[in-house]
């Protein structure tokens, strides 16, 4: 941000105080100074513009889909988590310790697929970060939509393949969409959001800064919509079976379309 200030010759010195994001910067110049330019980098001004991929409304649909996917694979694909890899590690270790190797692989393979999805999304970002026709995040989202739509055609005899694909696509999403309103978050799991939201709430109760309660509400809002998605996913999965995943594709399509709005005022996010 460039700030031009003209100083009076009558004063021995001129002192200006700037306040950005709760921090004050004091600048002092002598009477010989006529024009002063101040450049502030990485400021979070109230009217700053952010990418639509970081807008709260976009993250709402991502969280809905994230919760839905976890419930879907658990209820229709042999009780394996697509997002909650901590749960998969626990169940995998239990079966391996009992000597149930084949059952343990049901949790190991989705875990490896998740790691592969993160790696793939990072490579896409590195190669297509400055693409003009389609934002690289939209490309990832479009691929995820197509993968999940295809999973809806995979019968339950191939649950391992279906769960592997869902875990892979979920990992692409969590790697590609890592901020909401400028704050780091995860759209497909809750533990990190719960920690960050609670810490922000605690900081607000101590410091009473408006941005802290705003940050907390972002995190708790994402958790709420994740839970709503999980509830919908559990119910639809039990009623519609393995084709229920198409609901997740439809929800992600909304986020995909929203991202054509390239910028959004942060104050409206």
C-alpha cells in the first residue's frame, strides 16, 4: 500500500501513527521532508481482496462434501474412513497386531492413496500455478468431481478400489484448499479446526480483539457444516447405497462454479 503525506514547514518534526491489523507503526520525519511514501507489505487491511477459493461460502460446500465422503465410505465401503486417516491407522494397527493381514490392508491402501493424493495435488500446483484458462484449484476440484462420480458406478464387490479413489480425491482437496478467510484450515477433517477455533476463542476472551472471535467463528462454522455433511452422508448412504456419493459430486460442483468469481471482498467472506 502506498501512502503519500505532505509535511508542514512550520513544524520541527511530523509524527504519523498507522494502525494495521491491530499493530501501530510510528514514522517521524524532520521539517525538510515534503513528500513521504510508505509501503506496507503483507498487511491485512479490512477491504483486502482474497481469492474466491478462500471465501467462507466456498469452504462451506467443501466441508459438506468432506463430511459426506467420510460417512459414505464408512457406511457403504467396509467401514473404512476416506478422510480420517488417524482412524484408519488405529484400525490397521489393530488388525495387523491380531495377524489379520488382509483386513489390515483395507486400511493401509487408503492411507497410501491419501498420501498419493497430497503428492499429486502439490505437483499440479507446481506445474499449473500460473495457468490462465482455469485456476489450478478448479482443475483439482473438477478431477475430484469426476472421480467421485465414477465411484458411484463401482459395485460393492470392489469396495477397496472405491475407498482408494475417494481417499485420493479427498487428499487432493485438503492439500489444495488450505485457507478460509486468510486462516489455515482443513475442509475434510475436524481436529485441527477444533484446536485452532478453541485457541482463537481463548485468545478473544483474554484480549477482546474482534478478529479473534471472527477467526473462531470461521473454524466452528466449518466444523458445523462438516458435521451436517456427515449426517447427510450417513443417511443417504444407508438409503441409496454406493450411488449416494453423487451427492458429494453435486456439492463440489457448486464450489467449482463459485470459484469463477475470481475475487471477493474479504469483509463479505
